[in-house]
C-alpha cells in the first residue's frame, strides 16, 4: 500500500505484492529445489544416484537417500545390500522408511523443504507394456510436485544436463 498526502488530499494506490522467486533469489540457485530425494531398493534403483548427485551440485541441494526395505537396518548393512560404498554417498543424508514405499517417499517429501524426487523409472527389466515399475506408478498416483525418472538403461552413461524443457504459460514470471 502506497499513500501520499498533499494538502488534505490522500491518494491511496494498491501495489501488488509481486514476488518472483526466479528473479529475487539471493543465491546463485534460482531453481526452487533444496532437497533431492532418492528412493533406493536393491536391484537397480541406485543407478539414479549419479543423476541426483549431479543435480544436487548444480542446484546446491541436499541429497536424501531413502532405502526402501521390509525392515530397517543399520547404515552399513543398508549400504551393503544396495551395493553402495560410503564414498558413493558422501555428503548425503541417509533416511529410513518402513511400510508402503510410496507412502514413505511422499511422507518424506512433505517433511523436507522444496523436494525433487529422483528415482529409477523401474528396476530390473521393464515388463512388456509397462514403462514404469510398481513403486514409481504408486508415487505418480500420489501426484508428487517435482519428479525426475531415470531409465536404468541410460543411467550407466555419465550424466550431464543437455536439454531443458520448460512450460511457459505466458505470464511475466514465466519469461
């Protein structure tokens, strides 16, 4: 609200509270992702980890690893089961979830700031006619805000950002 007072006359003008996070960001990271969640299960989902780590460096985000297992284990046993070393997960947060994997993923996504879920589209071989696995399908059904699916057959190649597809709705903040 802006007001000016000139001899008995008061002019009041409504000024919109325009907050454009892409232009007003004080840090180098203007993309609104602060946390990258990586659901992991034995059988190939860990191939999404290099993509998540590369994005974390670009976006200055924190990686949260989320092992999906029937029962909770210690960190060392979890890493062994997933075929990961401590060096491969350096700097990441190791979270735990029990129960339904999709519910656990979405619960953690609600508890961390500005999440991006990076996960394998499927583990092992995709079934005929299925482009995503059961856990991925269940996560998609819960409508996550930001999700990046990594096909396991492409994850073995070194990952680098080559193209970005951005939706544009014509508003000034989309420019």
